[in-house]
């Protein structure tokens, strides 16, 4: 997180806000609620309290305008800059302006979610600058997230509390959800949720994020899952690429989503039963697509089901113990993928490398072998 | 019927980059005609922006950097305003 240099913070905890005008994109009630909830995010973790006034000058004046709106920072039409706000100060200080050339929405992943944009701008109104943490609300670029389940990330909580301290009058009987932390690929204890190939790239999933690795390049990008696929949930169970269908399947619980390239495939989520696993299987731990046998291996607890994609059925003789198929693999498999003739099975923070043809255990590597620090 | 002649693509991307770096990374507006001085100023701000977003720090306007510049975002500068 980062705060404005100099003493840009409010010297009082009770602040006022006023909504000067409205966007035609949403109803008055939806705008009011979005603004109120956006401010409440910050109030929940600090001593700050926000009171709405309907006339006169509030600490935080909120308005929708287009182009040049006489503050020296003209808006730029659709997309580009969505809004801006001023740090705590006299006059314009604390005020938040929204570019009404954008299309704001109340809940849908379409357009720009006003709650999310407003919550970010109010971070500036209270003294926060942009954060370099890609999972932070104060990260400069817009990323859709589910506004109903949104929890202020830890980076933002740490930032705002560095200015105002924690909220001292929270109700111990109503514990707040734990602020999510952006996973760090250099964390030696990192346990990945899933790993899959996607048209030559390797995708590593963890929490609400994924890393995208181009084998031929040193750069690894980290993104929020929802910045690519708003529908895909956090903390997925497994993922695998099917060359036969040219799709990446993403599994969580009994639901299956599919990607075609980087686009969501139509007609999903479908049920896990599409893979004809026994009904008792309601969750898988990992999936590996074996290109040597064109089979999909589902890891469930310490067993493996081998699914024949062409015949659309689980192979006879399965499930088999994992250790029978991969001798030496004793721990629970949490993620798996095949890459250049080798099978990589993740168990906890370790990665076990097996030959794809002879299934021999070749090496035990650290989990960030493919995610260089 | 005539239609406006679109600027060449690289010219367009250059103006996107200069506008982005001017508004968000304190690139000073161009004064004088010293092209070399100007390009090093742009390269310096590009590096700052690439460092901020965790991109490869090249000082060059590569595709990845341009993609980030095109993302919808907040209009507050990323570096001390």
C-alpha cells in the first residue's frame, strides 16, 4: 500500500459526504446504496464514520461529470480514466468525481461496478495512494469482483489503518471475514489449488488469483481470476486442458466451467457428473490430462480415476491407489499437470516429477520450480 | 464521401503512452526540440510505470506495457502527485 506523501489525512473521524448528482445508468437508490456500502468498507476497519448530508459542503463531495469539469483533470470519454478523487485537504480535498461517459452498474459484471470504483476512489479521499499489490482495491486498474461477497483486502486494511488505526468498536459476536491476502509466488509454503496448460502457457491457480507463465519468457503475470473470467469462483479444485476438445476445464465442487482459449465456453457450468465419475465423488483434488494415453486422470483423496474422453467413460479397473499409478507419490495430490513429457504432481509445497511414459519418480522439486522468484 | 485519415498505428500508440505517462507518471510536457532528451525522459517514466505494474523493466513501449496502458483505471497518478 502507499499513502500520499505529506500529512494528507483527516484530523477528525466523523466525516460527511454529499451526493451532488446522479448517473442515469442506475436508479437513485442503487447509487445511494453503492456509495454507502463503499464508505462502509473503510468504516468497518477504522474509527472513521460517515454521515450523509443533503446540502452545503461535505468533506467528501461526490459527483458525476463528463470531459472538462473545471478541476484541472478533464475526463477522457468512455473507458480510460473512470474516476478520480482528491486526498484529504481543504476545498476539493476528499472529493470524488466519476466519469459519466462510463456505464456504471449496480451488481452485474458488465461495464463498471459503481461500488468497486467508488470504494477505490474513497481510498484516495481518505489518504491512500495506489498500491502495487495486484489484489488490492487500491490497485490502479479496474478489476471486476463480486460486490456482494467483496472483502477489503489486507493490503488496503493495513494501508488505511496506518493512517487512522483499527476500528475499536467492532462487535465480537459479529466477527468480520478475514481480509484476503494476495498470494506470493515466492512463498516456499505456497500450496497451489490447480495447475493446467492453456495453449502452451502454464496457469497456476491460487485463491482468487492465477499466475500465467510463458515457458519461453522469464515474465510471470499475476492476475485476479475475475479480471479474466468474472464467473469463475475463487479457490478452485482442479483444472486441465483437453487437446481433444481444445478446452480448459475448471472444476470446483460439483461444478465444471470451460474456457475456449481465454474466453468462457457457452453452456457451462455443467455438473461434475459429465465425467461419469461415481456419484459418491463430489469433489476432486487434482486432474491431469495424460497426452500419452489421451486419458484424464482424476485424483480423489488417495485414488485415481482414469476417464476415457473418446468413449466418455471411466476406464475399467479404476479407481486405483495413486501410489499404484505413480509409485512414490504418497502425499495427497493437490494439483497436477503434464509438460513436455513429464508429469508434475503437487503435494503441499512440493512438486513430484514423473516420467510420462514410464511413470518413474525422477525428482522432488519446490513448488515454485516453474514460478521463479 | 471522404473519411479522416487514421494516424499510423505507432503514432497512435506513442500518443497513448505520452498522455498516460504525462497524466500518471509526471512526464513533463514537451518543451524544446531535443529529441534525445525527450526520449530519455519518456524511457525513464516508462521504466517507473513498468516497475509499478511488475512488468519487464525495459524502458521500451512493448506490447505488454501498452496493454496495461489501455486498461480502464483510476485517473489519480500512480506516483507521488
